[in-house]
C-alpha cells in the first residue's frame, strides 16, 4: 500500500450492491465487478465536491486498467476483502481486521474491472447469501486528473455510495470510509514521479516500477556497466560539458563559403596543370620556330630543342638567348637565283656547312680553292 500511495495523489473507496450476485444455487459469487468503465463519481458528488479536488470524476479505461491487471498477475499475495474497511482502521482502533475473502486475478471487460477468482470465508459466504452484507467497497488510488492508478483492497459494507452501479459493482467513497487526505510526503513523491516520467520520456501512466527500470538502464549506461557500485556521476556537470563540446565543434566546423573539398581542390589542380602544359607547349613552339627562322637553331636541332623546352623551358630560353643568329640560315645564299653547280661541285659537305655558318658564298670559296 505504501508503494502504491507514492504513485498517486489520492485514495478512494467504492461500494457495490451484492444483492444480485449470488449464484443460482445460493452460493456467494466467485466473480465480482470492482470498478466501472468510463467516468464515475460518488452519490454525494465526490471527488468533485471536495474542497481541494482537482477533478470532477474518476476515470477507468482499458488502457488504465492494463497496469492493474499486470500488477495482479505479478503479486505474490492475494488481495484481501475485509469487513467495513477494518484493514485501514486497525491502526487507529486497535481491533483485528479479519478477512471475508481473497482474490488474485483481475480482468478487464467492456463494462469495467472484475475480480475473477474470489474465495470467501465460510462466515462471509453465509452472510452474503443471507443478505447480511450486501455491498462491496474497493479501495483504489487515482491521480490529480481522476485516472485510476491502482487497486489496494476491498471491503464488505452496507452503505453504498454509487446508485448507478449494479449489485457488487463499484461504489465510490463509501460513507463509512472517509477519503484519505494525501500527506505532504505523498504529494512530493507524486510530483517527483511526474518529473521523472518527463525526464525519462515515459508515458503518464508509467508506474514506479517502470521508472525504476528506466533509471536502472540509465545508471548502467552512465557507469559503464558498474551500476551504483561505481563512483557517483554529476549529471548536471556532465550535461554542461557535453553542451560545451557541441558548441566547440559547431564553432570549428568548416565554412563552405571559405573552404572547398579535397576532391574539388584536386580537380582544380588538374585543370591548372593542363592549362600550364598547354601554355608551356605554346611557348616552346614559339621559341623553336623563331630560332629556326633566324638561324639560332639548325633543323637537326629542332627535336632536341622541343624536348628540352618541355622539360625545362628556362634552360631552352637561356640557350637561345646566347646562341648566335646565322644570317645565312635566315635567307637564300643566291638571292633567289639558282646556284652555279660548277662553282660549288668541288666543295665537300663540311666546307659547305662552314660556308653556311659564317655566311660565305660557296661559289667564292670554290673559286678560291680553284685558284
């Protein structure tokens, strides 16, 4: 009960008519309707007429009932059905709180929540059949919006609070059982649970067990699997450090307006190299053609000069800057007239080359040799 109180803000008890639930053979029923489906409230208007009430009715749906059914299946002990809520009053009046019955299984049906395996004591069964006890009053917990969050126990009573419920259905806040005022501690625990649900991204209906399981996963992750045996973690400081790292990474991120990718740079380098090669080839061609035309290069030197220029353009430029221009190679030796074969026939190839190099007339040289 203590753990359940920490999950909710309020506790309520309901009463149900038992007159119509006896079986055909006069036996006490084994199946009891505990809580109705949908919105419901007490005959006297509760919870809406309570001064500090934040809701006008209670609510139970299939989704809200699912955790209750699951909790019943996990319990090691069965739910008790006592007399006149003596389980709650025993601490104050000092009287015993005998059980009238027990149940352990819950089932959701279209019209509400049912206990399906009720066991009565012989005394309670006899009183129910004899109509000495006619109503059932479950005690449940609910949140600030009136949503049912847990089932605590049930009582036999004779003062119902709900007129609209069938026999042994649920009645709200039995007049014999005043609504429990939540303690400051319970309210604080509920606020803490709501904050933890938000922090852990859990649904509104998540129980304390759900919160604990999610917290355990988080502790395992933060402690590298060592759990609470590891040194404690300063979570706010850790979050602040992560934010600083993210800010630093964002500040150091490359600006696309100022930087280009490696692939783009390589492509640009290739284009520059291609253009440079074309320009160098054009310069070599211009130098070689000019040198051939003014006699600084002989035709036999053309291939050598082009290869030198492609590999080392400054070296070719330096050679041509110092090479003498041979006027004889820049024009014809005979002024456009056919040379006199007889005059140069006696000259060999070497002599003719020397004549060309120094600008001498081969005919004159041949005549001189002849003299």
